[in-house]
C-alpha cells in the first residue's frame, strides 16, 4: 500500500510505501524552506509498542554515538540527512505509524511534523501473495544475530542446512519456505491435485512435503528437468524415489527445464482438475534458492493465471520430449498483449517476442525504472536498461553479473551496482558470507518495475532471465502486472533493499572508504537535492509523488 500526506500548503509532504517486509518514506520540502535544514527526525510506532526515535548510524563531527553498542544515535539528536528512508525490519501484516519532523539549526529545533499510517502487506486481502527471503545481503546481520553459528560455518562450510538451529534457518528464509510448504499442504486428500514443474528438486523439506501429499492420496503429477549424463538430473531422480513412475515424467531438453511452479487444483466429480492457484517465482527448490540467494515466491490465486499455468503443464506432460511442439504452441497461443492488467507468459518461443515485450516495458518507463537481474543479458536488453544520455528517467538497478552498464554513469541519471565486484570484505564492515553457496550467485530474483512511483506501474517477475536462451530454448514462466500498485510496492521495495545494500558496499570499495563521513553541520547536504537534473533531485520529487 502507499499513502501521501501533506501540510495545508503542500510545501511539506510525506509519501509512504509499504511492501511485504519493508516501508519506504519519501519526503519533499519546498526549496524556500531548506535554509538551515539539518535533516529529519523520524519516530516510529509499531503495533502496541510506544513511539521510538529511529536511529542514525551517523553523527556530527566529533560527537560520539549515544548508543555505542549499536553505533547509533536517535534521529532527534542526529537527524537523517536524506529525503528517502527505508525500514527493512517490519513484519508482514503489521500496522506502523511514522512521524517525520523537520529539524532546523544547530540547536536541532523540531519545527513541523507529518504522520503517516501504513500496513505491511500480508497478502490476505488480495489474491497475490509474495514472499522474499533475507538472502546473502543479510549475511552481515546474520553474523551479528547468530555469531556462534556464523563462526562455526566459517570453519565447517559443509554443515548441512538441516543441522542449523531452526531460528537461524527461519530468519534466512523469512517465510519463503513456509509459503511453499503451506501451499503444498493445502492439497488435503484425493479431492485435490498438485502439478509440479521443477528444475532443481533438492531441498528435503520440500521433497518431504510433496511425498506427504502423495501419501494423502493427492492427485500428483511431477515434471522434472532431465538431460543425458546430467548431474542435476541424477539429483532430481534420487529425490523422486518415493514417487511412482506413473506420477512423474522427465522433461527432456537440450537446454534447461527452468520452470519452478506448482498448480493447485480441486478435482471435480468427473475427475477433472479445476485450477485454484499457482505458486511460481524465481526460487529453485534448493538450499541456495531458499536460504542464500535473493529470491521470490509468488502465489497467485487469480483463477485465469492458474488455468494458464495448468494448460502449459498439460502440454508439457503430454509431450515431455518434444521441445519444438511446446515452442510452436506457446508462440502461437501465448501472445504477449499490450495493456492487459495481468498476463502469464511462457517460454520457449520463436523470434524472441518475449524479449521484444520486455524491452517495450522498459522503454515505456518515463518516470523511473527499478530492476534486478541474475545472469548475462543480451545487448539490446542492456541498451534498454541503460536508457539514453541525460534522459529524465530515474533508474536503480542491481545486477548479479557485472556488465558494461554496471557502475555510475556521470552523464545520465542512472546508478547500477552489482555484488559481482565485491569479492572481499571492507574494513569496518563484515565480509559477505557464502556459507555453503555453490558459485557466486547472490541475487537470483529477476524482476523489473517500470514507473514504480506512479499510479500505473508495470511489474515483470518470474523465472525468465531476460536472456536469449531463456527466450528460445529454456522452459520459463513469468507474470506481468499493470497498474497494480500493491504488487509494485512489494517488488519495488525489495529491489531497492538489495540495491541500497550493494550500492553502499560498491562505493565504499570504489572510494576506498574506511569510515563513513559525519553529518553536515549546516544545510549544504541539501544542495544536490535541489540541483536540477541531479539524481537526488529527481529522487526527491518522484518518490514524493510529484
């Protein structure tokens, strides 16, 4: 959800965005009121708890933190000197109140205040349930929260995730695994059906949940990635020994059966499946996918979407070794429309029509663009994400794989960063941990949010890597939402969470930053926020809804 509050003159405004586990506060102040502005003091009230001042990790020059153990100071004593602030510690379904005070002068006088009330999205009022894990970007917080386990993992990287304390596992998966297991458990008996399409079938908690569903006499069908002399195929088959051959089929492909979705259906009196919901997203059913890589699980209870996934599953089930048949059918019958509020798309297809549609979405952003990508992108996708020199679009991007658009582009309003360039820790910050992680894949979410700050955002999310192999060779799936601000808030805030984390680390390394700069003792910190064309000026205006 999002909410805008202003004072009577609208020369001071506060716009709040609430996602699944995140809140973003965007502040705007008329330029005539910025003289002697020292920043913003923010209070928070969560549920029945009392009001508390938010903390600032920066202080004024020579002033020690009032909370040395936290290396922080309440923002009424150390005002936040930025026009956008995010809270990434909120639980789903929680109502939070925030008060933003203007702070002026060396005596830190609090002049005027605006209050906004927001509720993080628990998905219950809607038919879209979206879960994100905490993932590797949370490894520093993980080390502080579970120091003994973190030290143990530093010396014993082979310790199975099942042997970790349940609290640590739960903190990392952040409800994502629970979402998968609960979805499977909805199929209670023979009046229900589950159709599972999976690339990597490894995590025992999910394997056990599927096995339990089969024992409950649920009508189960399972399609899994299969390739001759393939290690992943062997792993999949070893975890499917309790499922009879009649209930499972290998999807034989020269590329990748990259789908990870489950269709939940009711079985009618005639034995026909009636789709009720689909679980999809970027999450592989592995330790890496659930606990370490940044991923999303998206459950849609929109029947038309569930029916679209069931149709494609049936197609693959009937022709598991004929990739050409699937490609021709999808190309002819899964045409990507313009303007449809919600669309379920699939691959493989001919002529890269999905990439054409993705580029159109990206280029249709005239206010702002947020994106997260995992692997190497084709040149024309990179060109679209980069945009034109000095264009008016505000762009924030996180790329797991470094590319020619990674970094800061001084001639345009764009900043893109990547965890791929952060191979070692920084003095003063904990090194990112990859305990048990295979490879260097830290961000696996594939999502684009175009025009996030407007009332007509477009969201693209799924398994599709925005690549040529994902278009014409792999089995893939994705959802496109138009003008759904609730879905945009959940995806947009998650992209910004990872972007802010890695942007800080990227620039700390680039600038050889050993210590963060202290707070400004006057209003000079506001200059870029009021300089026409500056990225901070655009950010102040756009996020505040102007």
